[in-house]
């Protein structure tokens, strides 16, 4: 089974409670459960980590280079601010899918710029909790292409 890191950044632990009009009512635990089940049906084992701390996210990415074949990343607010997270994505060299629940391009101007998008293979944004399922499908396709 292929192994993929599902990495979630700051405030995502509050999903289901935090601004449900923007982020929906589904908890992160439920989103991860759904994504994990879908991933298993595609022959992928997801390892999910959530942290509100930038350094922990970076350390988790560094560790993933020894066991993962890809990354699905919702960096939360760090999407728009973290050069360090961007550099970590480059450093580990794993195909990374950027994922967001909301359409960041239809939000406040400061959220429309992603520092990590240029170093990710793609971005999925604006489909609520289903963004994660689409990201699983995308990483499965990317990993399959690497085998061909």
C-alpha cells in the first residue's frame, strides 16, 4: 500500500465549530476519516497529522521524506505567510497537493496569494470537505503516473 502524509495546519482542529458558513460543519476528524476510507479504496494509506505550530509542520514534512510517497497539505493560514513551509516542501521533494476547504481566490485579498502553490503539483480549493477527497484522487493519479 502506498503511503501519503495528510498534513493539516493551524486552526483546522476547530473545524465544525469555526466559521461554519465558510468552512462547513464537518469536523477535521470526520474529514480525515472519510479521506482515509477513500484512500484505502485506492490502495493508499494516509497518515494524518494536524498542528497549530509551523515548526511541527516542517518537522513532520522532513520525517515524511523517509516513509511517504506524497503529501496532501492544508497549510491553513501558513499558506499565505510561510516561506519556511514552502522551503520544506521543496526540500523533501515529495509530490504535494495543496488543499483548501474554501475558494481562497474568492476571499480576502491577503488569502488570494499562496506561497506554497508554486512548489506544489496542484491546488484543490473551494469544494468544502470534498476538497480532501479530490486531493486523495489527485495524489493517487500522480503516484500511478510515477509507476508508468
